[in-house]
C-alpha cells in the first residue's frame, strides 16, 4: 500500500485541471507536461533509494504483552521454567512494582508458573530462568514461508550452561532456544522442528540431529563462544531453506513456534532474555 500511494501521488496531480489563461493551450500543455515529468522522475528516484525495510513483510510471533500471554500454551517436561514478562527500556528489561500475575495452564505438571506482566504497547521482554527445570511456551500459528521465510530472533544470555555436551541426552540443555515446528501427522509426537539454540559450548552455525528424535535439528544460531554474556544478539535465518537442507522437507508454511529455556538434564542454572521474534522476507 505504501508503494501504491507513492506511485499514485503524481498521477492524481496530473488529473487536476489547469488554468491556461491567455497564454494558450499549447504553451501551457507543454509546460505542464515538463513540470509533471520532473515530478515523476523525482518520485521514482526517491522510491529507488528508500530503505528496503519500509516495504518488508513482517509476521510477529511474540510481542510479550499481557493480552498475548493469555493465548499462549505452556508445556512442561519437568518442573516449570520461571518465565517473566518485563518492559524493554532502551535495551534493558525491567519489571514494575504493580506487575500483574498470570498463570499459564500446564499439560504435564501441577506446579504453578507465575508470570510478571507489565503492559507495554511497544512490547516487552521475556525473562527465562531455569535450575533443573524444563518447560516451553509456544504459539500455534501458520506462517507462509513463501512470503516470509526468515525468522528473526533477538536474545541474550545472562548466565549460560558451561562444560556440558549439548549433542548428548545428558547434556541437551540450552540457556535459550526457539523452535520452529511443522506437524507431520495427527499424533502429538509427529512433528519436525528446526531448533534454533543459543549455545554455551558449540560454535555459531554448527548443527546436529537432536539426541532424542531424528526429526529435530539443533542449529546454533548464537554462541557464547563468540558472543559475550549479557549482550543482545539479533539473528536472521532462512527457515524454508534450512528445513529443506537439513530435513529434506519442502515447506510452504509452519505450524508454530516455541520458546524454551531448560536445564533439567544438567541441573545447572541458566538465565536468558528474549524479544522481537518475527518472520520477514
């Protein structure tokens, strides 16, 4: 729509009547055409040099607001990870004294998950803290990968999980992960996923088949081996291409996205923050 408005603006001006007066039709017509052509060329030139992001498609997955959290699903493997919604103030995630409390329904545990919610129209941050805990929060959403194949994730690690072997079952814990899920059947376990992780021990852009299921690929999107603690990192990854490359799946759309911070295998402590998770072209 923005492109259409820019292109149509000079056309509307051309349709307006001119007061030719005593100078005659031919003179004014040539002059008008000359002036309008200069306007058109100027608009085209401006359009060509506008930043591409002004016309980019974007599908927001999480905005981390109170209204959104009431619609998210929570799934626990063991005792639930502590998730808190905070305000994003200049890159710092802070809580307010008058935070509301919201409990997410859990499928596998009776333990309560208290979330500190701060209403913020511009969105917020998700703080995840785990010590021997494992639970995720997710959103069921169809995303057209032909239009928006890239996932964008902004996250940081306050405390990582060092000295573990993340490729093994005993060490398969991550301070931060965002899983993109595709359902392949009607049964709960019939799913394939690209599991984008913030690793504490493996290098960025390395990957391996998950130790529990071969239909899940662990892909190191960020790593503490090349990123310092407590520093925001933004990554952009082509989900459509990577499902094809690593899982041999030609996807047109995905079915959901899950956030998870877990330390149930290693019983260590991890603290991570998430914000601005969306798909784009």
